[in-house]
């Protein structure tokens, strides 16, 4: 008697041979996959029919900032810097552990409903050192696999000064190293959670803390994951301060290598792409966030052709979505459109970014990312019995180019069914949504009158002037 049997689906295995098994079954016991094939004859405590459905590895969201879940829609269609000043800082500088918990719960709910089984969250909002523990507990209880990136900012937040009243999330170098150790000890390899270290970006962290972070990551044998060359201005900043481009500077400081993860990597020179390839450094591509903010399009097809491991991420509220299928589709479309080449990124490569490569980025490729014997059973079932997904036959292009996160029927993490027939079993959906609204109101109330006025602003008739920065 095994724990779970998924029967008779189109199984996109993502195994070494990239088998797609029509009418296939997946047998799961003790949280692991014990067999994948046709007509498996197991007695199971629970059987899920996958007839007319795709069965595939759960999606991996390699980069997010879930604290922003509570402030989505508060300021929009704006450049990052004025958005920070007018909307982000006044609100997030006041985030309490309770707000952190409510935002993470909303994000967790949305992730599970979109078939995401692994989330990597870069949490640097240390307005209270308990915040990150609250978030991690929420993910753990929701049943998600998480790689939590402990953020380190001792200088600025998104380039803003430490002497501003809003910079409550910036902490001293000694405090951050001490707290990073404590957090790692508590949560690394604890159930479904692993820990990485995450400097904000070159401008957010002192060189001394950056060097200590690299040293600590080596000692603990964990990833260092950080924003690199995400916006064009950062190269001017690093050239002015260090005489090097952003990635070149990270390389000089020892951040490149198989344990180095670059978020965005939009503005890389050809030489820098060679450095990333030669050092085995990994990339998380966030195409919607990059596009929404007007930051550009990362050279993904070039990176893939150089053998660089590229995963996908949503980034923060700027993306307005946790639907990884939407992110994946955008990644492929942007490359095709800008390269004038329909073959520049294929459906197969896109699926790899969503699963196997996403796992490699997090250093979890031996455990997740494919449906093969011995791997942890992070599996989703996507319902194709819908007009926009029919007719079927060739399943993968329909999954990548037509399916939506809301087509995911069941979400399974390590053999545990966390969503069945679109109902999340590990969370009280109604309560999570009510808590999120209450916590958003609490935050906006405490942010002050200007934020309340901005929230109530009428339809902008006079163009972008209404968003003009007032300091
Ligand atoms: Zn980010």
C-alpha cells in the first residue's frame, strides 16, 4: 500500500530522457517518487485521476519579495525610484511581524493556486528581526518548499540613504552577520526550507559586509543570491565607485561561481556573459518585472546558448502575478520578438527554466525539478479539459503557450496534497484573504496621510504628472 497514485495523465517527466508518457501514472510513497510509467499496479491510500490532464514537476519561483503582496496596486506605472519614495518606503518601513505574516500567507495561497511548489523569497525587510521567521513559518505550514534568502543591507535600500527616516530595514554589519547565522541555524535544511544569503545589490551593501557575506556563505556552503545588473544605472554607479561594471565587480569580490545566483542580469556585456558561463554562476530571469519597470530584456537566449543555467522568477509586486506560466510565456515571447527569431527560446527550454534549471539555481537538482524515481514528489496536475487548452495531442506547447496558473487542479509537495480540486488544504483561504486586507489597511493607516491621499487619488487625466515626486 503506497501513499499516493496519480493515474492516467499526460506525464511530462523532465527526466534525463525528457520522456512524455501518454496515459501515464506516478507512484508516490514516503514523500518520494517510486515509479513513473503506464498501468502501474499499486494499491494506494489515495488515488487521483489525471485523465485529460498534464502531470508535471511543480513550478519553481526563483525570486520574489513576498512582503510586497500587501502593497500591490499602491502606485503603478511608475519609475522605480519615485515609486519607492512615494509609495514603498512610507509603507514598508513600518512592517510589523504580523504584517509580514499576513503578506506571506496571501503570497503562499496564490503560489499554491498557481502550481508553484518551491518559492525563493529574498527577505531583507528587517524592520523587526522576527519578520523573516514569521514568513518562513507561514511557508512551512502551507507546505511549500522554500529557499529563503536572508537579505543583507547595511548602506541603502534601493539606493536610498541610510539617514532617511524610512530606512528602518537597514541594520549594522555585525548585527546582520550575527542574525544570518542564527536564522541559518534555525531554518537551513529544516523540513522543506533551505537558506541562502542575499546582499541587496552593489549599492545597498558596504564592500566590507559583502566580503564577510561571501566568507560566511563559503563556511556554511550555501548560495549567495543577489540583484545584479538589473537596471542600466547600476553599471554607472559601479564604474564610478569601483572602476568596474556591476557583474565584473561581483566577480572581483568572489560572488561568482556555482553557489552564486544573479537576479535579473539584464545589463551584461559580452565579456560579463563569458564570466558568468566560465564560473558556473546561475541566473534567475524575471521578465515581467524587468518589462513592467522599463528595465529592459535580459539576454536569455545568449545565456542559454552559452550553457548558463537560467531559472525564472516573479520578483516583487512589480510583477503583479505569481503565475509562473505567465512569466514563462513572457520569457519566451520577449526573446522571440526582440531577436526576430521564433527559435530563440523554445517551449522545451522554457519548461526547463520552470523546473530542472530552477532546481539547479537553488542547488536542489538532486531532489526536485523532475518526475523520476528517488526525487521528492513535488508534482502538479493541470486540467486540460477547457476550451483554451483543447485540442490536445502535443501537450508541452499548449502548457507553455496556452495554460494559466488557474488551470492547475492539484498541487503536491513532497507527496503531501496541498491543493486538491483547486481547494487549498493547508490554509484557510477566506481567513488569509481577510487578514491580508486588514493588514493592508493597518499599514496604509500607519504610513500616514500622504499615503492615504495617494491611495484615494482619482483617475489620472493629466498624464504622468500626477505621479511627480514631491520630497
Ligand atoms: Zn528583486
